[in-house]
């Protein structure tokens, strides 16, 4: 059991992580870092965290056998890495939950040698705020741990142990591979959902069926979070978009040519992948 976990960014992910730690009794004390006293008080009243502090007071609560979890937008994480660069407590380490990893790991290597672990739990929701926190969202999900993190084996193992205890399957890969894979499996789908939402006329939405609602659901995700994701993984995202445009062109041509055999072949090929999910 960890003596103290400090969660910087008590939103949906940070709040859910806090509840999961509490349910599985992984930490003796769970603190949250907040930007204002109103949110701090509400999170404590709801039982999301044991105690809340303001950002400026973080150094007063860091101690031995402590983990700082940054559940923040990507570029905010990079900014806070610099703020924590002088951290030096025995058995104390930092974990980030950013949705892209390479830029975060690259920045962390400038300031840390053995106590920064980059992770990405593949869980969540389009909703935001600790009001929607769910202690079970990590169960049966994958948690990616970046093996190129500037962290000792000791802290990587402790991080892995936490996620295993809250029900996640732990997978290891380097940060570049992570960003390449997630560009296809997460970042592109979100971008397409945002694009589809911009395309459909507002006056048509009342006639939408379950299909459109399913495709637009993730476009409700927090814009500032996804702005950082897209900007921090632009190289891999551009490759995905090029690939997507190529396949869209194939579909468009088959439709224009009324080539039933080609179109059905493409649709079957698509279906064979979607059935595996």
C-alpha cells in the first residue's frame, strides 16, 4: 500500500483513479490538487479525495512513499514537469496520464533520471469533471506504460502494480510506438467525429438515428484536451489522415462508377476488422 497519492487534475480520469484506489485500498491517503477552493471543497464533500490543496501548496504535502499523478492536458503536463524538477524524496515518483507520450517523455528526460513514469490508461468517457468519476472504468482496460520513461525498474514495477490492482492489463511499449498506434485507434476517430459534427447541418440533427449519435458521441469530449492531443501528435496524425483519405477515395470511386463488386469487397474488408473489436 502506498502512503500517499497526490492527484494533479481531479477531473474524470483523475477522479476515477482516486475512486479506484480507494475501492481497492491501494493508498492510505488520496489528495487532490485544485485551482480553486470551490472545486476543492466539492471534491472533498463527494468523497473523491480525502483532502484538497491548491497548486501553490504542493511542495508542502509531498513526502516519502508518495506518488504524484498528473491527469492533465498534454501541454499542461509538460509545463508542470518543469515545476516539479527539484523533487527529491525517497520512494517518491511522478506518473503522468497524458494521451500522447513522446513529447512528455522527452521533456521529462531533461529533468528526471529515475522517477518519472509515463502511462496511458485506455479508459475514459466523453464527459468531463469529477462529478462523472467512475471507480470501475479501469477494469479490463489496457494501461500502457512507456518503457523509455526516465524511471527505475523499481518505480515502473510499482506503477504497474497499482494498475493491476485496479483491474487493468499492463502493456509496455516506447513512447513513439504509443503515439503511432493511438493516432489510429484514438486520435483519428476523435478528429473524424469532430469533423462529422461540423459537417452535418444543425437542422438535420433531430432526424438522426443511433448510428449518427454513436459517431458523434466522442465529439462531446473536452476541446482543450483534444487540441493538445492533436498538436502533440501531428506527425502521426497526418499519416493517419493520408491513409484515411486514400480509403475514402476508393469508396467514393466505387460509388461513382456503380462498381458493386468493388464496393461490396471494400465494405466486407472493413467489416472483417470491425467484427474483431
